[in-house]
């Protein structure tokens, strides 16, 4: 009888992870000990700084920074969360109209400057709408997940008692970037007009859905038990296949190195532009 390895793992609840969590995908050599967290992003800092898990979902910008600063993590070509980003920057329409061309001189809030959604939407604004990111006052609310990767010069921190949505409603911020949890307030509108149509144009140009989170393992696990890493990837892929094609037919959880290459290349270019990593990385050194 084969020895069974138990991996401590933290993944969000998605159609392509639930078959694993429900025990529908099994292995004779690998047992997955799932750690549940209420907000997925709260698992990222302990994964990077403490290796709190053997494997975990991780935001891609945080991973790029972790790789650049040698934090002992390796990426698996298994996407967990992706979405179009054009709708994620909101403004208070009760205070007038705000469009990308009017962003210079404005104050924009974001949970963390290295938040992957923020990197994607800033990259889109810079490269597709001609926004000079240095002309904007960026306001953050917490540190990034990699201690060595501080905010670029000029980024300021909101007070500890401040709330990003209240600041936006009250006019202390002109716009704010949100992640998965979008505020439900009819006054808040997208800075990018008709974001759904613009996202379709962006997809036609790039042929990809921006990925926010993928799976990482510790380098220690990769060195000590490569067979367990390979089996983990097999199980993740089997769970995705069990979930079937998502509504709309777009692959929002691409698996495989080539399936994720263009997305990673683009995000790396945005991260370099925005001084999120100290030097460019190649996709092949991420795996």
C-alpha cells in the first residue's frame, strides 16, 4: 500500500475546486487538508511570510513580488480566479462624471497598491487609455503581502480608521478600486464607460481573461516531494474537468503553462511599469 502524504492547503470555493473539497476527486497517495478562510486574500500574507500552508491560492502580483524577493514559492499553472477588470474602478456619480481622461490630479483609493486587481486596472488605464499613473494621487489602506516590496514613491496611506467606500461617498476620494466585493450603491459608477463592452474589445485584442489568483507550493515541498506536487496538479486539473465548461464558454480558470503564458507576460509588463517588482521576470522562471 502506497504511503499517503497529507498537504495543508488553502483554496477558495469555486466550481472547479468544490469537487476536491467535497472529496469527489481522490488520490491513493495524497490527502488534502483544507484550511478555510473567510476572505481569500487574508491567507496570502501568511503563505508568503510564514509558509503557513504547503500549497495555497495566491494573488499573482504578490507571487511576482515573492519570486523577485526569493520567498521560496513556486507557481503551478493552475488558475483559480480570473475576471475582466474594466468595471473595478468606481466613482460617486452624485459628485459629477469621472472618466479616464479626467483622472490626472484625482485621489484614487485601493486596498493595497500591489493588489492584483489594481495592477490590472492601472495597466489598462495606462496602456489603453493613455492615463499617466504618476499624475494621480494613490491612497492605500494596508501593506502588501511581501514586506520588502514597499509602495512606490508618492503613494500615501489613509488613516487606520478610514473606510475606502465612505471616503469615496464623502468626496475624500475621487475614485476607488475594488476587488471581488463590489459595493452595492447606485451612486457608484464605473470610471470606464460601458465596462462590459470595453472588456469585450480588450478580450478581442489580447485573447485572455485577466487572471488574479493561481496556485503556489513551497519550494521545500517541491524539493522534498516532487511526486506530491505532480499529484496535486493532477487532482486540481481533474476537479476542473469535473466542473465542466463555465457559463458563457470562456475559460476563466486556464490550466497549463502555455494557456497562462500570455496573461503572465502581460501582468509582468504592467508590474514593471508600476514599479511593483525590482526587475522583469520571465514566465519560465516562475514555474
